């Protein structure tokens, strides 16, 4: 769950329209219009990307009149489907999907089961990617791919495909290193 208390605001006098903020926004909340950044408040998660990266210091965070809560309740979806999606993605539903805002994998899976098909849609439903915007992408991609969603790589930074894990080690490599007990690790994981 993410409680968003701020939104990005543009100082138009300082803004040079360089698009650094637009490129770094994880939800597409910032667009360059007439050579100035424009923020869509509904999409802004108050992540630090635009404020930290703007070379002119034109972006700041200002308080919202009322905080907005972003959360998908995992109990609102079929639990068998949720567990199956997590298994296919080789993620445990209770592990952290985003440590920056304490979102569990089960919430990301629930967002996908409720119809999210992009990183941006998951972020806007759950508030994930409102911190570092890096590590959570890997779990989101793993879950989207396990659900059969073909994700197109965007043209902005902070895009890291899924990390390699025991599930991606080829059988011939596993056979070469039997002392690493990869199959036993897989068996232990499958017990959830």
C-alpha cells in the first residue's frame, strides 16, 4: 500500500523542456507540451525521479490537499489463480515485490489478475515504483510474463529485465555443478 501525499510541480520559469523528467517518470505522468513539462496529477506517485534528475531544478514536490491511497487487496481475487500466477513466475506471494513501499508480490499479482497489463498500470494501482523505481520492475516483469503478457521495453531508464535465478539455469549447467543443489532448491520452493 502506498499513501501518496505529494505531487510533482513544475517551475515554468526554470523548465527548459529537456524531457529528462518525462523520460524518467515511471507512470507517464509528465509530458512536454510547448517546451514545458506538464504533470498529470492523477498519475504522479511523488517518486524522486523528476526532482532528482531535473538539471534546472524546475521540479519540486508539493503536498496534495488529501493523500491518495494506492492498494490492491489480494483477497479480492481468486486465491488459486493468485497462487498459480506466483508459482509460474517463481515468486513467493509473501516476498517483497517492492521494498521501497513494502508491497508484497501477492499485491502485484492481484493487480495483474484485475487487468493490469503494463508496469505503469500496476504502479498506478499499487503505488509500486514510487521509490527507487528499479528493483520492483523485475518482479513485475516476471509476473506479467507468467500471465502471458508480452511487455515491450520502454525507451526510458530504470528498465531492468528479470534477474537470473535457479529457474533459468540450463539443465546442462546444473549437471556440471551438482554440488550447487539447484534441483533441491527448486523442490523446496515448490512446496508453497
